[in-house]
C-alpha cells in the first residue's frame, strides 16, 4: 500500500505524539505522587495525634476534657463500640474500622480519617476517630492536572511546529540529494553535484550519506570522462591505419603493373594487421573492465614467466637484449591468459625501449603481503611527467613516437593487476632504465 504521508510528516507526527505522551505521563505521575505524599503525611499526622490523645486517658479510664482538642489541625471524636457518638462531632458518615487512613467526604470537603480501637477497664472498648482535612498540596496537584489537560492542545501545536522545524532542518540534506538526483536523472549534468558539497562536511549519518553520494557522482563523472577520452582516442588510433589502407587501395587501383599492385596490397594487409591487434586489445580491455574474465585458474607464475621469456627471445635477439630471470615458486588463483598478456606486455615494453645490447631482468618474489612480478630494463627511462601518464590508454611518450605499438599495453597490465585485486607501480629516470612491478595480494596466493 502506498504511503500517503512523507517521511518528514511522519517524523513530525511521531515527535509530537511522543512529546504529548511524555507531558501526559508527567502530569499523571505528578498527581499520583502528590496524592501518595499527602496520604503518607496524613497517616503520620493522624497516628501521632491518636497516640497523644490516648495519653489523655488515665489508666484505662475514660476522662474527657478540653485537652482532647489541643492537637493542631486534627479533629477528634469518641464513639462507643456500637458507633454511638460520645464526644466531638461526627463530621463524616463512615463506618468505624481499624486500619490505615481512609478518604471520605463530609461538610463540603474531603477528609483523611483514622480509626483507633481503645480498650478500657472492665473489658469496655471505645473508638477514637482522628480526622484532618485534605490539604492544599493534593488540591493544587489536582488543579495543576486540570490546567495541564487544558494546555495539552497548546503543547500539541508547539510540538507539531517544533517537530516540523527540526525535521525540516535535519532532513534538508535528503531533500537536496533528491533534487540533485532528479536533475541528473532527467538529463542534467553531473556537475550539478556541486550543490551537495555544503552537506558533505558534517559527521552525522545524513551528512555521511551526502558525502558518499557526492563521491559516487564524482567517480561516475571521472569514469564517463575516461570513457569519452577512450572513445576519442580509439577513433583516432583506428583512423590512421584506415587512412593508410585507403591511400594504398587508391594507389593500387591507379597502377597497371602487377608488382606495384601487390606491394600496395601487402602494405594494406600490414595496416589491417595493426588494426586487428588494436581491436583485440580494445576488446580485452572491455572484458577486463566488465569483469567478464574467469578467475578460477591455478596459475604457476614461475613456469608462466619462463615461457613468456622464451617466446620473446627472438624479439630480444633482434635488438641484442639479453633476458634474465630470477623466479620463486608462486601459485595464484586467477586468469592465466590475462596474467600471460600482462607479462608479455611488460617484457615487450622493456625490450622495445631497452638499450640495444642491454639486458632485462624478470624477478618473481613472495613476501608477507603477497607476491610481486618485476620487469626491469636498462633503457632510455622516462621523465617524471611521462611516468605519471604511463598507464593511461593510448598515451605514448616522446621516446615511443618512432616505435610501433598501440599505446595501450601498459593500461592492459594495470587492468589485469586490478582484476586480480592487485596493483602495478612504475619507477624510472631518464637514462637509467625503467622498473615495472605487479603486486598480487596474499588472498589469491595458493600453496605450491
């Protein structure tokens, strides 16, 4: 069933109801406590008065004189055993009965009454009745209760107004979050999130929610910006080989000699191969980002890295680069193909930008935090600025402009590391080579 009232209205009503319930309970408790206190006071007073009056009876003989009325604020009367009045005024119509203080009405107001049985000589008994009027404290309490009941509507109005004000202030971040989300959902810009900044600084739950929503929108905006840049870069990278293929096709059509046509077609096929490699890597990145790669392989990293080094040996020999390995036996749970691609990209990068006649070192180690795969070369190195862009898609430093490649090899390495719960770091300096390290967490390691 759909709720007809907003959260703010429901909180206000609950708040007002709670305030009224507290006020009513306080008034009733005040009246009850006042009545109990007055009854206890009357009990002590009348018992003391009865004891004093009994002292006026000499040796169990009934002697009545004016002293019986000397107890302040207390009225006394004596009755025979059958209830016949002996002395004093009857004042109230209430059967004689031993026990505690009782309430009664008489002569236009309330009384506290205490009856005491007194034994005289020769087995005779009389009743002593002591009485005092119901005092002002109880009457004041009853009056306060009456006034309080009349004031309850005013208290209700104050509680409703105060509750509405307090809930409006407390829920203001929620209202602003709702408005921002609605504007964005209706086609607005993610930059509208700036309105939440003022509510993201507090420490309570609603301000924490505003901070979390603001952070989420900032990450979404950054992700969309990366995707827009990725699309633009991919289109740019694909445009170059497509333009070259078109030029070679036009050249082939304009030639009459078969040899020239074959050479143009061969160059077209080379460009086509470049495009295929780029598309394959783009698809791999898309699968990595979507989390579509299974992570259930038991991968022995040492044999994997040794195999990659052997496969890349012909490429290394072309540049006179020697590849060395120092590997520890480490097993992980992950995706074999993904880890192989990351190792190939790191080694290819090291050979491509390494010094001719130099060497590349691949190490695999394990420590308390997990495992690390490190590929280090002694090549041209990178500047600090170039190092900050190393893992961005399609970014290529000045030293890479004259080499072949797609510019997304290291971004695939970073994506593979993240997919395994790890990370990748790079350190480099111009002329001192580069060092790339993949860190894999302890959680995915398995016993050999």
